């Protein structure tokens, strides 16, 4: 019996994904791919660092996510979110899968006004492959094509804003599919999932002023350790990472979409001072707030 070779898990890189196509992308924020057929298939396990939504129009794809085998066939939509490990990819010669890939900052910017993000994330975790009605297949295929068309309108001054709005609409329709599927057989959520949902809602309401995990644990009547265990179990992320995501996204939005100076943003977001906000932002984004604003 041969010795099993243990393969190291590598992080998936959105910059490499962008090499799959010469058109249909905005920087490293969003990429639309007409068909994954010509995409290089990774030989080793990859940890997702972005969101991928794929629509299978023909053929069959097989892969595993977090060691669980998945089969994707005509009429299925795939939802892959960050932190999950994907491997063992194979597909039939006649495969046709349209894909949209979103960086995590762009994803959170797009869906920031979605009323129940936690339901979408929970459903995607337990149902990475979903079968659609023919009408839904047509709708999502139209989204993919139209979003790519708007991405390629490089002379459109509002290009990114239009693409963001269309992508938000796509996720609203995706959430409606989830609502349809959950309605007939309302699966009882586990205690960890219920806690995660409550935690996310608390973060959405309080991240501007409260950034300590212990504060959220206290509001939920549990220990910080138990909160961390439950949140990691459900989302593969720590409570700290979720809080930081919301804070960093808000700073990004303020820098790009407001005329406030950095000192005013720091005050509005309850940072001790401008310098503290600058260090916090650079630590998470890799550049200073002023450089980000100019980029």
C-alpha cells in the first residue's frame, strides 16, 4: 500500500484568478468568467480568500469543500465563501460554468445593506450547491452577462457603482432562492448558528462604538471563549475578525464616499485619535488612510 502524501493547504489568490480572463474585471475587486473550462485546476487544496458564485449551464463538476464531496450539474448554482478549503476538482469535457468572483472587501461593501447576512452565510455553509428552477437559471445567467457587460464599459464614469448595484441585486435574488428552499422544510438551527446570527446583528448595530469580543459576549450572556468557539464553528472566522471586517469596511466607505477628513472619521468612529485610526487601518489594509483615499 502506497504512502499517502500530505498536501499543504495554499491560499487561493484572486490575482491569479484574474489571469483566467482578459476582460470582465475591476481591479482585484470583481471578476466575471464566462466558463471555467479553460481555468487552471489547482492540484493542491486551496483555502478560499474570496467569494465565488458559479452557475452550471452544462456538464458536471466534482470537488470537495472542507473534505465533503460535492457534485454540480446543469441547473445548479455554487456558493463558495472565504476560509473554506476546496480540493479534488474535476469536470466533464462539456462543462460550461459561469462564475463571478468577489474580493472580501468588495463583497462586504456590496452587501452591507442586506437585512440578514447571517442567513445567507449560514445557508451557503451547509448548502454549497443549490439546484435552481429554469427561470432562476435564466435570471442568474442574465446577471452574469449584464454585470460583465457593465464591467467592460470602461468609459462609464459610474461603472463600479453600477456594477455594485447589480451585484447587490444578484445577492438579493440569491437570498430569495434561499428563502424559497428554506420555507417548505424549515431546518431547526443549531444553538451555535442561533448565537452566530445574534452576534452578527449585535456587531451590525454596535461596531462603531464597541470592538471588544468580551463586550459582545457579555450582551449575549456567555463567556468570550464560548462565543469564539461557536462563531469559529459556524463561520470559520473569529469574532474579532468579524468586528474588524465591519470597522475596516466603514472606514473604506468613509474615505471613498465622504468629504470628511481623517480626524473627523476617527472621531465619528470613536477612535482615540487620528493616529490610532491610521495604524489600525494600515494594519488591516496595508496602506495609510490618505494613500487609500488617493488610490
